[in-house]
């Protein structure tokens, strides 16, 4: 049997890109995707330590009729092009377009992480989950990942293993805490 590979899972809005404002709620168009430099630096570090990287994102705006699947595909194609130009690559992007909180893939449920683990032979027990919402932290814990990181200033309460204020601080945390993958 092939060896399982550890992965760092990233939430999207607020982690990969500036979060949409409260009125908008969703990034609706590729022109509105503003990628955070701290994500690019974090991804570079994660890959250099030998991890795969996967984005897991709730995007209920599609099933709410705020955007089309085509819009979402364009946004993710733009992200992939941007990263390719930086010589970086994601293993995959998983999206849950359902607004049903009972959907197994809608965070805080762990379905997207479990699907990714099965489809890409990932070792959840050595993987990390990074997000700005407590739903991301819960999804990671339910999937059984090793460590979770909440990127949020002054949350009321978090079950995450680590917390930082900003994506720029995340780079420093990962540099200190993310163990290199031993093969
Ligand atoms: Mg988020």
C-alpha cells in the first residue's frame, strides 16, 4: 500500500483571500478575489516542509443563487493561475455549495477533509487545518487532524491548538511549529 501523505488544509475566505464584506457575504466574481500575501508565503512554507495543500471552502452563495457554479469555477481558476505563476500548486480545492447545515460536507462537518483524504491518500493524523472561523476548527477536529490554527484577533473562545491574529503571523507560527515531513 502506498504511504499516506500529510496535508495542510486551508479555509478560503479570510485565509487565502481577503474576506468579502458583511453586506456582500461572498466573493462573487474573479475580479473581487484579492489574495493575501500571508497565504502565499504560508503555502510556500507548507510545501517546502513536504506537505500537500488543499483548500476546503463553504460556498453556499451558489445554491442561494448569488453566483453560478461557473462564477465559482472562474474564481478558483484565477487562484490556480496566480499560484502557478508563483511556482506553487494546490493538491485540490474542495467546495461545498449547500446551505444545509446537515450536509456532510458543509463545515463544521468534516466531509470535505474526509473526501480529500480518501481521494489523495492523505494522512489526517499528521495533517493540519487552518481557518478564521470556529467552523473550520471543528471540521478539522472532527476529521481527526493533528493540529488546528485559528487566524482571528481576539475570538471569544476557540478550541484551536494555536491562534494568531493575521496571516502574516501564521507564516511565523508555521515556521516554528510545523514539523518537516519525514519520508
Ligand atoms: Mg473563512
